C-alpha cells in the first residue's frame, strides 16, 4: 500500500478523530496503529515492531528538540518561581491598560522573535499570558496570535531556522542558490504576509468571527480553568524583578543566534549568510538554552532571588510541565514517520499526482499551494512538505529561476505554513497551544476559520499572479482583498451584535 491513496488514511483518521473526540493522544496513536497495520498487511506483531522502531528513530532524530523543550520548560519554571513573571505582569498591568494594547504587545513580541518558531511559541506564551489574563483575553485568542506570528514570521525572515530548512530542501546539482531563491520568494509568500495583516486588522478593528467569536462570547471573562493544565503551574516564591525576566529572554535570543552562527561554521570562515544556511538549528537551540540556564543561575542565586533548593525544584517542575507537549510531538513524529518515504510513502503518491498532470504552467502556483496545504495538514510538518515539493518545482521548471518558478516555490512555502496551521498534529500548533496554556483542540477549532479565509484569498492571488506572470500583482490584490473582506465581516458582525443587544 506504499505510495498509494491508502497512505493518506492514517493522517486523515488521526485528524478526524482529534476533531471529533478532542482527544489528541488517542487520535494520534490510532493513526499510528492503522498506518503500521497497513504497511505490514495487518500483521499485528510486525506492526508493533514497526511502530516501536519508527518511534525510537524519530525520538533519536529529534532529541535536540526534546532537550530544548525540557531546558525551555526549566527556564519558564525558574522565571515564574523567581517572581520575575509576576513582577512583569504587575508592570504590564500598569502600562498595558487595554485589551488591544495586550494583543498588540503579544503580536509585536511574536514578530520580534523570528529566529525559530518553537522558541517563539513557548517564549511569547510564557511572557504574555499573565498580561492577557488580566485583560480577559481567552487562551484560545492568545494561542492564535502566537501561532499567527510564529511560522508566518519565520518563513519570511532570512535569519531563521526556516530559511535554512528551505535552502537545504533544494536538490543538489541544480546550480540554484537556495538562500537567494528564499529571499526572492518573500514578497510572494502570500499566506504569511496576509496572515500578519489579518492579525493587525483584527486587533485594530477589535472583532472576531467564526468559532473564535463563539468561543470569546462563551469564555470572554474566563481565562482560568479552560486549559489542559493549570495556568498557575508555578507559585511565585522569589523576589524577582522585571529585569529578571527580560535578561534571560534576551540572553536566550542572543545565545541561540550565536549558536546558530557557531554550528554554521562562522569560526571556520563562513560568512553570516552561509552560517545561517548551514547551521544545525535544533542543536543550536540546545546550546543557546543551556548557556541561558547557566546565566540565569548566575543572575538569580548570588542575589538570592530564589534559594538553591527552589532553583533545583524548578528544574524538575519545568521538565514535568513539558511532558504533555513532548508526548504529543513524539506521536506526531511517529505518525509522520509511518507516512514517510521508507514506509507508506505519502510523498510519492502526492508528487506523482502533481507531476503527472498535464496542466498549463500558469496554474502551477495555485496547484502547488493547494497540494502543499493538504500535505502539511495531513502530515503535520511544513519542513517535510518543503522537502517533498520543492524538488518537484525545480524539475517542472528545469531549474530555471523564472518568475513562475519562484512564485511556485513561494506557493509551496505558503501552503505548507497554512496546512501546518490548521493541522491538529502539527508541532508548531501543538507548541502554540502549549505556550498559551490553551486546550489544543480548542486552539485548532478556533484557528481554522481564520486560516482558511486567508487560504481562499491566497488561491485567488496565486491564480491571478500565475496568469499575469507577476507576483507583485497578486500581492497588491491580496492585501487589498484581505482588508476588504475583513471589513465586510467586521461590519456584518457589528450589525449582528447590535441586533442581538436590541
């Protein structure tokens, strides 16, 4: 059943069960088991061996991410227990006095942390949740803002782990400069740009729609008790100040960037561009977070912000807090593995459908956007989608970097981020809900209408840009169309609210 339609069954089953039952662990495990059974022709023993083997391999391959999550969880626990988060929250309450201000601060911080989406999701949620709680902003809305300023900002930031992932996805021997192509694709990455515009307009115009609106109406004044875990997970016992939160976060950013340059060979003579392109982003995050941990200990302990026992207790608490996220990621990675090239080979089936179609070049961008969206939704991975589809784009256009080729590459990136956004098994979606302290399925359900609205606008723009052979035309039309559609929805929503009030 490898490389056939049946390879789509496990992820579709997992996603459907997650949306229906709202139980993500069971749903992912069910998808894994069905995938293993399909691969082994329903031999139960062999299926079990296959599952354990894939899970072991995936955990080993992603151990740096797991270590980073653990270290980041420890840092979060330290900052919370030290009283630094509480002090920042008290400062923010005095200086951020409105819901709109809190949302702008969240979106602004998410935009500034562009190095890596994992780092973005967990850091922004940790810092902003006390502030958004005070302004009666639901955790679902917080999770959306985090998610909408994580991958979308990383995929258009030249200095990020995503730029390296895209550059490395191009096949060898093409003669193409992956980093240059990435830079050229930024203005055509419609989903990322339109999503960022929508976040800004939703905050400025102060409205919601779809399931988010219903959720806000139901839980608009309830910010605790709606999450998978207790939002007050760490009791503040120290006498930390605002600087005790800001300094560790700033150091984490600096150390992570420095580590990326180091692993990319900056000390061996590589320039900054090549160093970021060749870096090991996951390993760099581990190095950066480890040195930040040491620096935080040196910042807290000599000043007696917390005691040594409280310091060591925080490490264990931070580890435990990350266990649910690690478990979900482990299952998601395993499901992605069973659908991978060595097993059910979902990529072969998708690429075959795309490459064998005899279609005009002008509609290639919109087709790749739709295929990337579906593939990322089914597998929960943007980077995996890049690695499957970008080589196909290069083949179709014979490695000739024309406008249509760059537009098609941008469409792959945009579709991958969109599919990643709406997939319950996506790691960044999981980490966004984790960082916000939001029920994972509630985050997915409330985010899908927003993401799909932008997806429809992207389809229109890629179609226009393809036939016009000009990506900037699609960009301008899309920006205007996004603002216009949201204005119409806002007006309709306000009228419906007025009628209900009357």
